[in-house]
C-alpha cells in the first residue's frame, strides 16, 4: 500500500510545522499529535500509513509509544520512523528494538526523509 497519510508526533510546534511543510509539498496528507497519549488516540481515528515519532516528549516518550504501537494488533502494521535529536547508536538500536522501522536524527534532512518514506512505500 502506498503511503499517503502521515502522523507527525512531536512536542515542538516548529518541528511539526517543518515536517508538515516538507510532506504536504510532496503530496502527503498530514495530521499531528503533540504527545504520545494524543498520538495513540489519533492512530486509532486517523489510521495513518506512517508515523514520524519524536522521542523526548512530556508524558510517554517516543520509545514507549512506538512499543505500544508495535504490540497492538490494530496498529502493528503501521511503520514508525523515529525522528529525534538523540544521536547515540544505543538510542538508535533501542528505537529499532521497540518496533521502529527506521531512525533519523534531527535536524531532519528532507531528501533523506523522503527517501526513507519511499523505501517503506
């Protein structure tokens, strides 16, 4: 299935705007969530084809939310790309172990992001 609907989960309004701008200009439909709890609700209602997940957020962090998505039969098929400022190799490995399909370090490079989305599609 081609990826068209993308959910951006990030507590930074600037980051949400930046990612939304890139994705909308490239033909994607975008919804956003400001935290993990909001994301878990939106996944059920919006049924995104892909989730871009920040890690450091108030409440549940991105690793916890990614794990919840990966373990829920209703959402386990939705790929997650972690987009975070956490650039340690151990963070990347941990993110992938939680169920993320890919891991990008901020600042996000638009071409790299679009290439990773295309690879999943």
